[in-house]
C-alpha cells in the first residue's frame, strides 16, 4: 500500500511538469529533436528488458522479451473506455510507432482501482523515450490523474511505472468525456495488451 501511495504522489508531481510542457505555446513549433529533448528532460527511466520463467512472475509488468527491435523513442495513440465504482475495468486500443520503421496496434483489457465512481471514454497520446515495439505487449501498470467538471469533459495524465513503482518509463496525456461523482480522481490500472 505504501508503494501505491508513493507512486500516486509521484504521478501528481509529474502531472504538473507535463502540463506545463504542453501548455508552452512554442511546443507545437519546435522541431522533433527539440520536442524529444523536452521529453527526455523529464528524466523518465527506460524499462529494463528481461525474461522470467513463470506466468505470475510477469504479472503487472509490461515487458519486452528478447526483442530484436532497436530501443527508440516511441509515441502511442490510444482510445480507452473504463467504468469504475472504486473497483472497475478498462478496455483500450493503442497504436505505437517510432516513426522510423516500427509500427504496431494493440488491444488491452484489465482491472482498475479509482478514487471515484465514473464511466469515461478518452483519447491519449503517449511518449516513451527508450523502448521497443515488443515492450507494449503483455502486462503493465499505470497511474492516471484526471480532472474535469464531474467527468463531463476531463483532462488526464497517465504514467507508466516500473515493477518496483520507483521509475517512470513513459507518460500519456489525454482528454475524456463521460460522467463521474467527483471532478478529480486518481486511478491505478493493470492491463494486458495483445498485438494485433
């Protein structure tokens, strides 16, 4: 429980930094290299590549197993829907690309815990400084902070964290629409993604 609380605090801390980056009027006019440098300036940690024998060893870990792909900067585009009454479930469709040669589409589903009662659909754009395409398959976990007038319209920042909840691997920013009891919530989501 302490690890979850610590990760939630980190999510709130980085949410402000990420929001400031995207509200900078010069962000859209910068070159790809300049934007990449801004993202790398957040000191996100790449995911370690590893393989374990047992099924449960991999639970809640989004990993790359002996990939032949080169680790690169990736962007993701996701559409997700979720329903939560503290405990809930989510479904997502994600496209990941390094804009060089690798491209993949994924579907994901999994349980979630949320500090709210809500039903929301959203669109997210993600940034992963150093990973490969295989890293988007399998189990993973994310923390999301969302804010909006009772979820009618909301903005969100979602962070992908390491196995020990101490390192950030990437983040997504998004907008959503739906309904909820509270305007602000924090969500922990575990999901399994399959490459299509």
